C-alpha cells in the first residue's frame, strides 16, 4: 500500500477515470483521523463489507469508527463490474460435490439471504444505484460448457429447490445477447447495479446511524491486547472489537490472514453511449461467459457497454487500459469495432485457493475477504454476519468460517509467483 493521501491510495488502477467516478451521486466526504478515539468497534475498510458491518453494528447500539485508507468505495466495491450473481462463486454441483448436500444447501441459502439483504437495504435507505433485477446470463463458449450448465440448472432446480435458473439453447441465448454462444444459463434473480453509488449510499446510511467515518486514514498497525488498538499516521482507535475488511488492499496489516488471498488485477471499460444498446442486450441482462479469464459485460443506465476482460498477473497495469480491453470487447461484439471507449480502469480481485471466501475471527478481531470475483452481493451480507457473531449469534458466521480456504503455498511472500504459473496455465487453456 502506497500513500494514505485520500486521492492517492490505490490510484494506480485509474479509479478516477472510471465510469462510476464520473457518474457518482453527490456524497459527503469524510475527515482524516486526527488524535485518539475510543469505540466499541473499529472497522478497517470502507467497501461494502466494512460499511455493512459498521451500519449493522451501529443499528444494534454499538459505537463504531470506520477507517478508510483512500476514499469510500475506492476499492473493489466502487469499481467492480456491477454484476449481481445469486449464489456462491462455486457452482451448485461443485458445492454439493465439495460439501455434501446439506452444507451445500445451507451455503446456497445464505447466498440467497445475502441477495435479499442487499435489495432490502437499497429500498430501506433509498439508495439510488441503478438497480436492475433483469437477470444474469452465463454464456457457454464451448459445447462442453453446455453440459456443465445443464448439470447446474438441474442441481439448482432439484437439489437447491431454486426454480429461477433455466437452460437456454443457442437460439434462446441469442435473444438475450447479440453474440454467438452455444447457449447459456439464465438466472432470473440476477441483475446489475452501480456499485459505487451503492457503496456511497451505504456510507450515508452508516453515518446516519451514528458511525464515525474517516477517509485518508490507512490503518498502519494493529495491536491486540485487552482491547484492540489500530494506528493511523495521524491518530489511533482503541476498541473492544475490530473488523478487518480491507480485502485485496489490506496488505500485511494482519499477515496471518493476508496469505489466504491473492490479489489479481482485472480491467474494465465503458464505451460511449450506444444507439443500439437494446439490440446488443435486448432484455438488459448481465452476461458473463464461461472462459477461465472471463469476459463480463452489461449495459449502464445511460446505454454504454460496461465490459470487463483480461487479467494480468504482473503488478504493473497496462499503460493503456482501454487498448488492453478493446480486443475482448470487439471479440464478443465485432459490430462494435472502433467504438469509442470513454472510461477505462482496473481493480484488484481477491481470490482464495478454493474460490470460497475466507471468513473468521482471531480473539476480538473478525475478518472477511477473498470473495473471488463474486462479492458484490456477499460482501454486504458478510459484514452483517461478522457483527452478528460479535454480538453472540454465530449461525451464519460459523457456516462461512468453516469454509477455511487454505493459505497460498509460500504465504504472502511467495503466493504470487506460484499462483501466477497456475493462472497462466488456465488462461492458456482458454485460448486453445
Ligand atoms: C474489476 C473488478 C470487477 C468485479 N466484478 C464483480 C462483479 O461484477 N460481481 C461481483 O459479484 N463481484 C465483482 N468483483 C468483486 C467484488 O467487487 C468484491 O468482492 C467486493 O467489492 C469486496 O468488497 P470489500 O468491501 O470486501 O472490499 P473493498 O471494496 O475492496 O473494500 C476494502 C476497502 O478497504 C480499504 N483498506 C484496505 N486496507 C486498508 C487499511 N489498512 N486501512 C484503511 N483502509 C484500508 C480499501 O481502500 C478499500 O476501500 C469485482 C472486483 C473487481 C476488482
């Protein structure tokens, strides 16, 4: 982590050039922490996990301080693809194979609770975030992918008792997206939203509930004793409990948990507003294809194609992010060749070895991270679950904590080179 300047923190990935920053609703800015402060709970991280924890704790009567190193929503929560994908990152059949039917059902239920929570919060706090519950399409690239999707629909419908997923033929998929696919899985409870406006809305709700929020206030040291002490460059917070919600940007603040996740940079563009938006995606679904390094895309409220594609396993972003993503856009939609790209930015996705989140506690510290590219819905819920655990209700917390994804081989120091080799292999397989 570089500086704790409000605008400098995590700016290497050009958040300021993002479509979301350009269309952010007016929101309060928050001061830097200056001096010493005490609270029941200190939260590190102003993304959806941290803000949700802070909001739910304040609603339950705790005094809460939230420290954000950059600006609210400057991490993945304010720059992601905005796809709302019901369920866990692992498919339903994989959940069943890995955890058995009963636990798989329990995990899937939690994920559905997560979706309901998010929809409720948006309604309850009147968060204006372009929420569209128009569906999510997993689009099959290879014939073999159709077999997997058929198995998934069957498992969702029968084992999970989830009637909202259906298998689409190539022709039916073409009615959803004007690009040739083998077919797809349409989940009617999916959709998309404006993640930064959602995150800013959560911050306003948290502030209204009494949370003291500080931006430009990177937590640089954590001391555990009878109480937890979190230090920033300008001050410190002494609290009974801490929630660590820094995800891919947390660095080595707590090395014991850092080695369980691996940050992978992913790049996103938004085109100019398109006259033919409704021809490309007639029913406004969000689409992700079945490649290992997937293409994911959807329309924005003002008719732009917002498209994520391409990962890089080197620490340095491409010099020109728009040119880096353009071939992926034009590969899916050749009809958009030469389209103007108005916004290009990147973000860090935190993945775990098992692609299931790493959630847990160490004394008075609770943490959650590593949603592996599917945290837009789960992060808000997990923040609430951490607070429930702090207040003595462990039901959902334990189900998530029991997932225990292992640390990456080599820990925080060596995880990158080893994992990069693995990722490159899968990316190569995509190409052949
Ligand atoms: C490019 C991209 C596309 C994605 N697309 C999707 C998608 O379409 N659908 C989906 O479901 N998921 C998607 N994801 C994943 C999803 O965005 C994340 O899982 C989720 O936002 C994580 O939320 P969080 O609050 O845990 O972390 P973040 O939103 O990253 O928040 C962590 C915050 O903590 C702050 N922080 C870190 N360390 C410190 C410290 N020491 N002191 C103070 N503050 C600190 C950071 O500045 C940051 O603001 C995507 C992610 C990326 C990067």
